[in-house]
C-alpha cells in the first residue's frame, strides 16, 4: 500500500481516507470497521461473508463516498490533497463529513 503521496491515489480522495478503499479492521468479536479509528460497524464476519460486507455494506459505502469537495471548510484548503483528516475520528466528534479537530 502506498503512502500519503501515492501516485496511484484517486483524485479527490483524502490521503488517509484510503483505508476503507484498501483495508479494514475486524475486532476479536468479528465486527467489521472501516479502520481502527472508526466506531462505525459495517457488519460482522461471524454473521456475513467478508466479501459481502466489503462490497455491499451501506455504512462502508457512505464512508467511501466522502470526497474533499463534500467537506465544508476543507474543500478550499491548500492542504486538501495531503490532508490526514480521519472520517472515523470526525464521526466520533459528531459528523463524519465534518472536519476532524485535533484540539490545536
């Protein structure tokens, strides 16, 4: 998997948002999450086939649909192409499509 400046990255997809496009996190209980940071369960591999969750999970589709242009306050930022915004952490702050504030 490439890094933040991966030349194969799709335009408009935030740098660290590649997680739900390339990998996932599965808990010891089988819960499938878009990444380690996200509390948004997309299914359970003990109840569904992995490939069915990967391809058909509505919550995962929602996370994957987020583009830089959709983020208020972020779409015009000069750092948009290399932003390390995490949709999972933004979700915990109340809005998956909102900015993630690091308490700076």
